[in-house]
C-alpha cells in the first residue's frame, strides 16, 4: 500500500508493502469472509463511493471478484473492458482514466497487459488505484488471497514450505506470491525447467529445483501455475506431453504421496497439462476456496483504500 | 491522550449484582428464556452478553443463544474518523422471530446502537429488539434509549467512562475520569 501526495492510497505491488500490512489485511479479510456467508451479503461500509473496473485484458474471475467485492461493500461499480469502450477507438489509457475521474470515481481497479501501467495511472488520476494484474509484473490481490487460503487451511505462514511449479518467467502471480511469502517468513521453492525461470531469480530469496518429486517430498503447499499454451510455440519446452511428464501433477505422483500437500492453482486450470483431471477433481475444493477468498480479500483491500483507515 | 481516573464507579461485586439483576429483568420482561437471544457489541459488550447468558442459564436451567456483533462496517463516521480494526461478527443462530437483546458496555451518543441495529437486521427479522447497557452516561445524539441499564452515570462531554472486564483487562471495574494530554 502506498500513499501519494494527494492522500490517495494505492495497492500497486506486493514488493511495495510490508509484513504488517499483509497480516493485518489477512486478519480483516476474515471478517469480510463472514459477510459473504450472511443471508444479506452486503454491508454499508463504502456507501456513496464509486469504483471503476478498467479491465483491458481478458479476465473473468478477477473482474467479477472485484465487482462483487465492491458491491458487497455497497459501493457503486462501473465495469468496462477494452472491446466495449472507447479504448477500441484508440483512446489512450491516460485519456480514459482522466474521463473516469472527471465523472467522480473514487478508485480505479486496473488490469493491463503492460507492466507498470497501474503505477503510471497514479500520476494521472486523482483517486486510488488497485493493480489487478499488470503484464508480467505483479498481481497483488491474487497473492493476498493465496496467503489467506494457506493461512485459513493450514493455520500458519511463518516457516510454511511452498513449492511453486510452472512458468515462473511469465507469471505475475508467481512474482507477487514470492514477494508475499518472503515477507511473511515462508520458504519458497521454485519448480521449473531453466527455460521457464527468469534470469537472476535466485536474488529473490528462493530455492530452485528441476524435480517435482523432490518438491513433493518437501512442501506443505504445492502451487501450480497455469501453463500458457502459446509458450510451446515459443519453444520454451518441447511439448505439453513432455511438460506433463516432468512437471505435471499426475494421478500416479499424487497417489504415491504419503503426506499430501495443499494443492493450489490460480485458475483457470489446464486439466491434463499441469494437473491430471482426476487429481484436479480431488483437490477442487481448495481451488474454489481460493475463489471465495478472493472476494473477501478484495473487500478488505477496497475498504483499506477507501475506508479512510489512515486519516 | 492518557486516561486519568477520578473515581471508581463500580467494583467486581457491584458488576456481578448488576448482571444478576439485569438477567432477572430480561427474563421477567421476556417471560422466560424461550426465543431469547443475546448479542454483544465488540469488544466488551460480547463479554457482558456472555456473562448475562451464563446467569440466565443458571436461573432458568437451559442455555440461551449468545452472539457477537462487530459494527465497524456500519458506522456513520468511517469517512471522518477512519476505519478501525475490524472484528468478526458471529451470529450462528437464526434471529428470525427471536427476542434479541443487544448488549453493550457504555451507552453514549447512541450511534453505535444505531449501527448495531442496522447490522442485526441484516441477519433476519427478530420479533423484538431490546437494549441492555452497563453504563448509561447520557448525551444522546439519536433517539435511542436502553431497556435495561446497569447504572445511570451523568457525565460531562469531556469526561470519559472506562469499563474494565476480567476477560480483556484482567479486572472488573468501572472508572470515571478525564482524557489528558500526557
């Protein structure tokens, strides 16, 4: 959470925030999770505030999750995507954002394919900005909901052993999670072929292995990333079949485990690639639990930004 | 700001007697503990509600539903005062057609109770909602009054009433005093 000269608070990256912020947000997310279990799933906390969802890259769950979070706090929400707005007429991000703010928006939630665009936005608009995923940079609310899920399921974060498997290089989810897990004192092991790891990744305070079986014997949490099918065309690895054999959570691998880790996935899953369909069915409750947690965590974030908790 | 106590208003025994009296009053007015539920406002109201619940169980011989309400998300001053740390609301019983008694430690402006009623109504439609407070210190800003009062304590605006409870503070005591710049 950073604050600009005009007193607006932003959530741009996990790299920006400290441990205390993460923990207190996870604490308050627990209260917001309770709101979603009530017969009337709405509290008046952000009544009269307006939040704009500016999603310039395809997204289902994050966009809907932010929209529900805002609505359950009684904020008004306007959502628009690249294809239905003036963006498709060539309006620049800057002009779009200025238009929104001229209409009296209190916060902009932005998803953009260029890393750093949320940060740029803070210089142009007089309101709060939330990063809902920017290029290959960060996806802070995803990391927060993942930590929330780990803490609720396993009871602790400090000393937790988390293995992240897959395309680390292109993953903003991995990047945000590595930062967040480091800050709360968890241990991180990356599992991937060298071709899917960013350069100088060791500097982020993580261990690396090429063996999923080694990771499975070690971890408390197995975090599978989505393999983007277009990476095969880029020759990052020989074939999907090859990837699955080496890095996929197959039924055989899963059945052979004596101590089963918590399996998580940011969605959408590629069944048959990073996880075999039958295993996916078995661990589905955790993954849908991540989605449910997403609403609570985003309520906590929006409330923290707009609830005026710091003056 | 530091709290400077001027006088002790209630001690542990006084508090116990008040809980006992209010428990009897609630039972008298509700004609027993059927359909009765107690909902404490976080933080200290919750402990008072639990004590009242235990007392009622002791008198009637059967348990009574006790819940906890966090009203941070219903406050009317979030924008000006800033958001406080949010606690969890726990109402794991059906409030529909129940006789609900809201329990809090100090009744002052009445705004907390206004928020609590809004919060409570989101859980269902109770038959009756009543209010029990340990201390009523006056200075209402909204038309709200308590049905059960432990002690009326006329105060001035710059005075402060401090309620200490065993469960959180390690001692049962109510003091009146002033906030002073340290």
